[in-house]
């Protein structure tokens, strides 16, 4: 085998379909486009959502709801998680950086502390928001809550 006698395997290649090269080719005349209509014209390009004149799906399905542009989305963290984190890390104050290092949140998240679970340590917690029950439980043990 040498470079001068390389060729593709038998039956793996087909002849190119030469369109619009006269009636003798079998693909002359309408050039395999059928008769008349937009699809037979040059420059035809269908819209992605076009369903052949049928009412398109995006118009059939009703619109509902809305997106509130002023919504603030918080990452929720329960007191039970903070209790466990404080015990393991021997912490008295928990702030954004501590939560970030622990892997609870991402750097662009806002944190809301929720009151689920029990708290037995006096903690100083800094977060973007607190639920009523969380704030009560923290301040019951002389801890402090600071909103960032």
C-alpha cells in the first residue's frame, strides 16, 4: 500500500447529485424543488417556529404569571447548620466569609438565617436577612444579629 494507490472502501462514497444541469441528469427543470411555492424560490428560508401555516405552538399556549424584577433571592441557612458549624470550627462569630469558606454559599449569594433547629451557643451572626424566629433564638442566648 502506497500513497498513490489509496482509495476509499468499496461502496463508501456516492456520486455528487448535480442539480440543475439539464433534463438528461434527472435533476434538471425544477431542480428537485417541486412546482411553485415559497420553497421553490431562491432565497427561501423558513422561520424556526413556522409550522406550515398551522397556528404555532407559542401562540396556542396561553401566557401566565410574571417575573418580579425586584425579587431578592436568598440562600437559606438554618440555625441547626450554624450550630454544627460553630461546634466543629470552635467559632463564636459567623460572617459571610466563614459561610463561604465552609461551602454553604457562593460568593454572589445573599444569606438568610432561618430558625429551624436548636441553638445552644452564644453566636454573633452577620447575614443579609434573618427570620423572626431565628432572631429571637439568637438573642435569647445573648448573641447578636447584624444585617449586612
